[in-house]
C-alpha cells in the first residue's frame, strides 16, 4: 500500500507519540560505527580517577583509556562527550552518544533501559563521614544528613538502607556531594572509595573515615537495546584486554591497585 507524504507524516507522528519511532532510529551496528569513522562515547569527567579533565582540559582517566582501546579495536577514532550522572542514560537513549563508558554500575533497573556489556571495572561504595560522628551501621543514619550524587548507584544504595528519619540530600554530582561534606552541609556521604581517598587528601588527617560498606559494584559499557552486534564486538574487546592484562595495567596506573575479579 502506497503512502502519501501527508499519510507518512501522520503515521510517523503517531509512532513517535507511541515511542516506536525512537526504537527504529536508534538501531546501530558495528558497520554504522565504522562507516561514520568514529565512536562517540559519553563519559563522566568529574569522577576521578575513572573520569577526569587533564592539564590540557581533555577527558582522561581509566574510563578514557578503556574507551580509547575499544575505539582502536573497532578501527575508528574516539570522540568523548562529557556527561553527568543524571543525563548519561538520556544522552545514550536519544542518540547523542553511541555508547557510555561512564562508570555506570550494572543494576536490574538500569538493565531495563540499556544493554550492558561484560564488566570492565569494579568499585566499592562506602558510607563516608565525620570521624566524630558515630555511625556503625544503617540504623545510626536516623536524623543525620547524608549526601549522594543524584541518580547514582550510591543514591540507590543509601536510599535502600537508610531508616525513616534520615535526611538524604541529593546533589548533581560527586564533586558537589564531596564539597557538601567538606563544608559541613552533610554529616556523611555515600561515595566510591576513590572519592573517599580524594576527600582524605583535602581534609585534615583523621577528620573523616569510612563508616561501613554499602556495596561492591561492577561497571560496564552501556549501549541501546538492540545493539547486539556492537555489544558482541565490545565484549570480545573486553575479554581480550582482560586476558592480556591491558585493563589491569591501566587500572593500576589510575587506581594504584589490581583490577578486581569481574564476574
């Protein structure tokens, strides 16, 4: 059946309203990437040492090294687009980036939105706060002010264990949550061990301490649903670089420790 221009426009509008046109438009293959000549990756640049801006104001860090290796394996150039915790998945789903190498932890909820690769990294999340404040477990959070980066894994983890009466304060990113702790706006924050190490370097010795672990999280490359061929290529690259020790070398370079065992 032939469509007139007006009928096609009306149909497209209806599909868009139903959320279907986006699904068709977002399909992307390895060949699409190679034809374009570059892999556009969304990455946090405020989450050291995974994502930082170097002295030339260019994205760097462990995630940047991983992204460079993946682009090289695909035979294309790399373009890094800075993203934030709240907007990284929307950037992916609206085709602003081809993939996320953005310290994105694998969770059941996120798996409903994106297609995850195999893990390429892992990080520990802890409750970190003033040494003078007694916090031995979740029950002690009642009545305290606890900061987290909005829509982050630590946000989910703190929200899950915090008892009623905990004042959870959500910030745009880890840097804002860290500053809130340093300035006394909150009593503790949920953060990665790497963020905790940064705080310890900036504060007087002994002012802050890790209170209790929240979780160990595996991080993976995120793709749009339906990008199965691209996911297979990225998984093959991840397997290769883990087996060769290349990822471990980059992890030690940035974090000073061996890459954790990834399940």
